[in-house]
C-alpha cells in the first residue's frame, strides 16, 4: 500500500509538472507570436524558453549590454522567459524616452517582493506617487537640503568621521563602515532629530539591515530580479528564503521608524518642527487619500535612507579608492584646497573656488555609476520609440552606465581623468551625458543633498588625510560587485594625517 501511495504521489507530481510545462510553453508561444505581430526593438535571440536569462548574470551584465548595443543599436530588447525588457543605451535614448515621453516611461514594474506599502521609489506612477514625492521633497528642503542648516549637520558629521579615521593612526584598514555610518547619520538627524554614535548597537542593526537590502550581491536584489522576470517562481524554496530575508530586514527598518513616530507624538510641538517625522505629524497622521499613514511614512523614510545613504557612501568608497590609485590627482585636489582655504573647511556656497576638486568628484561619479542600470522603469501605455513598438507594461532599463561610460562620448572611459569636466579656462562644465542621478520625473529627489554631502565629506577627508593603498598591496579588482548599487570590492587603505597650514 505504501508503494501504491508513493506511486500515486509521484504520478500526481508528474501530471502537475506536465500541466505547468504546457501552460508555460503556451505563454511563451503567445509572447513569441505577439512579438512577431509587433515591431519590437531587435535583440539577441537567446535560448528556447529561457530567452536571454542566462546572459543577465550580474557579473557579465554590463559587458554583455555593451556588446549588444554594438550589434543592435541604442534601443534593443531582451527576453527573460515571458518578459520583454527594453534597454535604453546611451544618454540620447534615455533622454528621448524619460524626458520626452515622461507620462509613459515613468512607471515602475509591479513589485510583490515586499508585503507592505510600496513606499516612494517603487510606487506606481500616478497621483499617489506625486503626492508622496511632494511630501518627501518638502520635508528634505525644510531640514536643509541645499541650505546652510544641512551644511552644518554634514560638517559636524565630517568632524566625527575624521576623528574616527585619525584614531587608526594610518594603519591599513577597511573604512567603508565608517563612511557608511557618517552618511547614514545625515538622514538620521533629518528624520529622527538626532545622530547616532558609531558604536551604538541600534545603529549597527539598522546599518546591517540596509546593507542586506541594497549592498553588493545582496540576496534581496537577487530575489527582486527573479521576481521581475519570472514572478511565478517566488514560492520556490530558495526564492522564498531570499524573499523572506528581504521582508524581515525591510520590516525591521519600517517598524523602527514607526516606533520613533510614536515616541515623537509624546513630545510633538507644532511650533517646533524638529525633523521629517514632525513634518508628517504636522500634516495629520490619519489615513488620507494619498495613503500617507504611519506605515507609508516608514517606507518613505526607508527609501530616503536607501537613496540618500548607501549611494553616497558607495560613491565615497569608490572615490577614496580612485584617489589612492591616482596620487597626482590627490595632490592637485589638496593643493587647490590649501591654496583657496588653508585649514578652513571649504563651504558649499564657495565650491566654485575649487573647480578641479569638483571635477574630480564628478569623475568619480562618472567612472563608476553607483546605480548603473537605474531602478527599472515601466511603461504606462503603448508607445513607439525610434520607430519600434513599445507595448504597455514593458520593463525598461535606462542604462546610466552606458551614458557615462560610452567611449563615443568619453574616450578611454576607464581612465580616471577629472579634466573631462573642465573647459579651456579651467571652469567646470556639465555635459548632457552626465546622469549620475538619472533624469526625467523619477530623477533622484535627494540629488542636492547628495551633491552637498559628496563635496563636504570629500574635501574634509582630503584636507585632513592622504590616502594610499598599503605598501605592496595590489589594486583591488575594479569591476565591483553589482547589487542594488555597484560597490567596490572591500579594500584596505592607509589614511595618513596631513599637517595643514
């Protein structure tokens, strides 16, 4: 009897698998026939059933995309099982889609990775998204984005960062966690009204949760990618484990923010708005038509941390690595700071006096775009681009990497050369292909804050230290690790204190 039961179980499983396979093949056939009817952008043929899925591995993705562009042009399509993905390669294609057709190309792919409110970054395009973006921008501006109040916060944090690095006495150390702590504390002070000490246990747990969500090779982004291209596999054991881990980390962050909002209520004073949470309380915490309840506040602040902390910290990590590898550039930056400001901290309002330093920061952002493939976009309705049909609901990848690493507009793109951003008179120029914060209506809302942070942190670090790799240490691989962000391989650096005039 046991054998019969086992046989029945196996037979049932085989029957189920056969039905699923037939359904899957039918779906693939429908997509194929639909593609034949439509004039979709050209692209690599791929394999039967799986399409180009095996070519989308993170380690090969950027090089594969560059090769496909050479063969198929600036707009091409990929297939991942039943999904059609359109790639926008080069700054012109990105501009023609995201800027010239913003109502169509500003959506997001449907996301079921997280069970809670979608927040801001992954929210579908529409009125609710617009209202949330308005709230986030107003709150950031109220607490200093682009203003002197934010400058004071960043300078204070820069002092704490330099103190932590100075305590290392120039010993070879991976200081990436210190950079992450410093940048995260800016959003913490704007969101919660206070910064954390670097050894604070709660702060360490928050930092760990964020690194799990957006760090290099993170499991959550692996699950997100699989969710986008083949959502029906999300319940497979391995995918479910990745998904649950991401949910757990996201929930921890959101619950922490919601708990802080509850604590704020006890001391809230409408005449003394202290931080972003108080801005929310001043507008009323009841459910509104835009869905701005306390959970939405939690997901929006979570997104601000992701967009405003990990990206800036990772830019600084790349920046110090390229600075250490290019001592002649480091010397020019330090000499410019010494000449213009001596031992005084260069203020944001006078950054124009440091054109070479500004150009160096821009070159750091160019040579290693932090979000090289942007956050995936989606189309709200059918349209055409460059004569090709783009159906409604198409997944769009605007490759920021392609805009800034294209040898046709940036010769020798792997060469670190700040002079790209200086004219014949030594003044800073911003080419149209320079898109570190994306473009269009989904452009990074924390752009001004990030620019200020990069300038103030970088000048403070170069003013107080000279950075180099340990004696005899080879340069780490420069390809980086692609997760939500493109992060450098962990490396040790020697930060030798300078004797400023």
